[in-house]
C-alpha cells in the first residue's frame, strides 16, 4: 500500500462512488417519476429476490419504517400492489403491478446506461478483480 492509500481513503471512494451512481440514476429515472432508491426496490421485486417488506429490508439494509414509506409511495404511483399472503394473512406479499411490469424494461435500460457509463471502461478482468475484492471485504459478515 502506498503512502496515499489508506483504508479510510478507500472507504471514502466507495462511498463517493455509491453516491455518484445514485445521483446519476436519479437523473436518468426522473422522467419516469422514480428515484434510484425506488428503482432498487422495484428491481428486487422484479428479480424475485424478495416479495415481502421484511425480506426487502434485509436485502437492501433499510429500516422497516423507511421501507413502509417507500412501499406506500410506490403503491400510490401504481408501480406495486400488495396482497395478503396465502400462507400468513398477517403478511403482505408485494409484486409489481401491471404498470410496474410495463415500465420496468425502461427503468432497467436507464440503469444499464448508468452502469455502462461508469463501468464500461473496465476490462472483464478488472471487473472480476473489483468484484472479488468487494466479496472479500464482505466475507464472513
């Protein structure tokens, strides 16, 4: 490690990268009246990684209160729909609404544009190394 590279500097750069990606995604998604944070929730539902609020909270490291507000906004926008779980009536299952499913490909394209803008200059090997380093950082957590 050279004298200018420290764990704190790397942490600041990671934070800056995340903020920059979120800001750029917010700009690209603005015509759809969707924020980057809302897109991540919609993407989580679309992929099937989670379909109840508690799962999404865990997946995205959101607080339950913030998630409730986010889901309510997405429901008001007509992007998601809620239904009682078949297995547990106290649990609400979430899914993209017809409008959410219709709009999602355009949101995905906007996201892809941002990803390409920031990661397109990396070679496949550089991306693999970057991913490996990030996975190593989270190993055991």
